[in-house]
């Protein structure tokens, strides 16, 4: 069954095939420069009276040299590298290369019946293309079927020995069957390899996300925000810029879990995370620090500005339509804010915000308590 290519896999195939076609074309060009020179020596002086087989080979070598030279020029004009997007010309380049090589090889082996009666060139080209090109199923069938037909027509035309002709037909068909099978195996191996890489990359991204994100709320987790506070503290000290950190805690959250179930409590936490995200700037950070505790980081922010932002959060939580979760649910939040001062470690700044949070709790909850 044919496999459906993804866009990423198709681009990977094109990059691989263009790279391999470039090598093949270069080798073939250099080889046929020598072969063409030998042809010229055979037909020089009396080209029209030279043996017909050598004349035809000479013409075919010229055609191949011209086609290969054209494709190499296109490759130079439209280079493909890892940092450049794949274009239609690159797809054309490698497909034209394999069709040119196999069709000319079929023609050369046909003409060779007038000289050596061999299929060596076609056999080598078919196996070389099978090993070198990663082709999907339809292209594989099209390439090998048409080249086989071309070869059989040519061999039948130039080979008048029925025994040799029968052997050539059998060998040509077997060669194409082997080439098709080899192409299919290598293509499926490339497909599976690419699929495995996608799975590995997806797992890596998921692990990276889990390492920095809270699974319930989608906010950053404690590990991420700790690194963030450490970085912002160092940056603020280096450049003498203001920095504020806030610690927020839901008031009486245990009662919500006990009275309405933990599922309702999770819904409250998700709603709180949405409120927090909606009330901070794109340069600010917010994380679920643990349980019903949240930490907010306000870079380039004075204590007065951070207090305004936290008051907006507190008001949004207090006025939120909690009845959508349950008619008896009512949620408020207490927030403590610390501004960067003499704290030397990031943990000191977190602890300063936590002390202000406890002041807000002691003073009645549902309030913002900045450092004095």
C-alpha cells in the first residue's frame, strides 16, 4: 500500500535526493567526458563510415553529457542547503536526473546490441538509481515501467539473435523487479526513520513542556519561575532596573475542595490561571508555585506599578462569575509584593514576597500587601 507523504518528509526526500543526484551527475559527467573522447577517436576522420553502433553511442553520450551539464548548471543556479526552502526546481532536478540516467542507459544498452550484445549499462543504472533515489510508489512504477519498455523495444530492434534476445528480456525484467523491490524497501526505511524522528522530537517537546509547565492550569511551573526569578534578578542588578515579585494565594481554598469536591477546585484553579494571564503584560511571568499559590514576576516594574497590576488581579478574581462553577462558590485572593532591594539571592526575593502574603492573610485576606 502506498504511503502518504507529509510535507516535512517530502522536503526531506527532496533534500536527500538532490544531494545524491548531485554526486551521481558529477561522476557520470566526468566518466562520459572520457567515454565521449574515446567515441571521437573512433569516429574521427570518417564519422559517416564509422560502425553504426559506435556512431549511435557517440550521439547518446553527447545527449547524456548535455543533459547532465544542464542539470548541474541548474543545481548551481538554485543551490539547496539546510537553511534554504525547497522549491519546485529542486524536485524537478532530481527527478530529471534519474529519468535521464535510466532512459539513456536503456538506449545505450539497446545500441550496444550492435557491438557487445550486453545489458550491463542498463543493469548498473537501474541498481544505481534504486540504491541512490528515494522514490514514492507511483514514481517508482512510472520510471521503471517506461524505461523497461524503452529497453525492450530497443533490444528487440537491434538484437536479431532470438536466444540472446530471450535472455536479455528475462534479465531486463528481473533487473527491474529487483530495482523496484530495492527502491520500495529503501523508501519505507526512510519513511520509518523519519517517523521515528518525528516521534522522538514530539516526545522531546512534550518532556520540555512538562518540565516547565503545570499540567492543570497550563501556567509555568515552580521550576521554570525559579529560573526566571534568578535570571531577572541578575539582569536587574546588572543594569540597575526595577523588579517586583508577587506571591498570590487563594483565600480558604481548602474549604472549596472540601465543600464542592476537588473537581470544582480544579475548575477554580483553571479560571484563576486565565484571570492571571489576562491581567499581566507579555513581558511578565506567572506560574503555579504549588497548590493554590501563584508567583508573578514583573520585570522593569516599580512597586507602585506592580501594586496596580495586582489590585486589578484581586478585583478580577473577586468580581468573577464564580456561579458558573457552582452557585455557592465565592473566591478571593491575597497577594504579597516584594520589590528588589538588598536581596542577594532569588530565594530571598521569593521569601520577601511570601512574607507580604502572610501579612495580607493576617490583615483579613482579599487584599494586596506590598513591601513598606
